[in-house]
């Protein structure tokens, strides 16, 4: 799985009892973060495939955006798990 943190988030949700994760705003925000990272990754790989010199520079910049988005997604996921383990609603 290319996004192990997203998989961990989903598996952590299966362990929760009596509450629908789809209604949890923190879960939704964390999953949106994962989807943004996946979208940027696909966009960057697509730009790599074109092959001109300009696109190489553009692809590297897109991958820098992916690193930033991935950091934000990881912070959201860790924050979500931390809050939920502390008993936050």
C-alpha cells in the first residue's frame, strides 16, 4: 500500500466501537489529506512522463508540494489518533 498512514487510519477506525467514522469531522479531514497527497503524486508522475526539460523542473516542484502535503496529512492523522485515544469525541 503506497499510503501506509492512510491504511493505519482506516484500521484504527475498525477498532472503534459504537460510532460511525464517516460522521467524524477529524476523520474526514485526515482522509481528505490522504486524497490530496495521492492527487499530487499522480499529477507529479503524469508530469514526469511528458519528458521535456521544462516538465522535469515542474515535476520536481510538484513533488516538493507532495512532501509538504504528506507532512500535513501525517500531522492530521497523528493528531486524530492522539485525540481519539485520549477519549476525545
